[in-house]
């Protein structure tokens, strides 16, 4: 089985991925953030480095999907290839950071990749407003994230809403995390686990 955790920067994807992997005994797969050689340059000059950054992420996510396809056990993944394309790359294109030529090349590559991989059995979307995202970004203190603009986070949130509710066709579980602290409050984590259990294993899934 293949589970994906979706959500904006600072929504808690990595934390929840770790917690669910431990709870269910699933294998966790994480996005190659710190290993991306373009990331620091990207935040310094977004337009110059957008295409290189997005192609690197696409390559890494596709490689993960090929391995997931071959796995005989359940894997939970921190951010999927789908939101990478329909949220982050689409947002860069809308902001003028990708040319029409680069975006067309990227989308053609993505569409060819999709002929060889499968959809997640469940995508869990962590829905959060910008103040919640900012608080988490500041708390974890990654230097290259401290210059992220509020407008950029808001634009990503709008793209996520469009992706989740209008474009994504797979099984979906939406979790509003603004009023949650699932890392430190067991009741909040139990609420998420209960929703997953009902969706994946219950007689009457949501």
C-alpha cells in the first residue's frame, strides 16, 4: 500500500509521516530537501533557479515512485509527485518564474513518467492557514526558509486548495491542523489515526 502526506511548507508533513510510520509499522519516505543542490540558490534568486529546482524534485520523486511500485509493504511518503507538479511548479509558472518553454518541457516529462506509476491508496492533506505555517517554519529554523514571503505561502495554499478539491481524483483525507498539536497532544494524534483507520480499514469509510 502507498500512502502520501500532502501539505504546504510548515504544515507538519514530516512530523506526521514519522509518527504514522512508527504507529503502523510502515516505511517512511522523505522528500530530498536538504540534499537538493539548488535549494539555497533558489531562495536567493527564484526566477533564475526555478527550472533546475523543479526538475531535480521531479527526478527524485519519480525515482521514489519507481521504488514504491516495486515494494511489497506499505510505504508512507512525505509529499507526492502530484503536488510537486500541480502546486509548486504550477505556482512558479503563474508567478512568472518559469518560461512557457521550460514549463511545457517539464509537463511533457511528467506526463511520460505518469504512464509507469500508480496513484496512492490514500492521500492525507494537512490543511493549514498561513499563520500556522509561519509559526512552524520559524520554530524549525532552517536558514533558507526564513526569507520565504507570506505571499508565496498564500499562493501555495490557494494552489493546494485547487489541487485537492478540483484536480486530485484519488482517495483523500483532509485534516485541518490549525488547532491541532498532534506531535505533543496524544488526543490530536489519535484523532488522525482514527480517521485513517476508518478510511482504510473501516466497514463504513469516510
